[in-house]
C-alpha cells in the first residue's frame, strides 16, 4: 500500500459512487446528452427573456402562485 493514495472502497456499493458535478456542468452535460435545457435566473439578460421563459413555464406547468407576479384582473 502506498502512502498518500486514497484507498478503494471496502463495500461493493462503493463502485457506484460518482463524481460530483456543479449544477452548471450537470446542466451542460444534460443538454448534450438528452437535449434538456436548464435555465438559471442569472442567464436571463432582460425583461423580454424573463417574460418569454415565464410564459412557457406557465403554459406547461400552470401559473406559479408563489411567484407574486400572477396576472392581475
């Protein structure tokens, strides 16, 4: 056994351990692997982009009552 080197897992389940990716790296990999797009709020540069994404989300998932920006009558 060499010193300073991590030991392998003692449990057979240890081989299922994966490396931890950052959220943006995982989103990028997901897009390339499956075509699923993840949009983080800081990616939206102006009100037009925010409204565009919010409109799609409202159409697909319904209006978010906790958003506080529901349509006023």
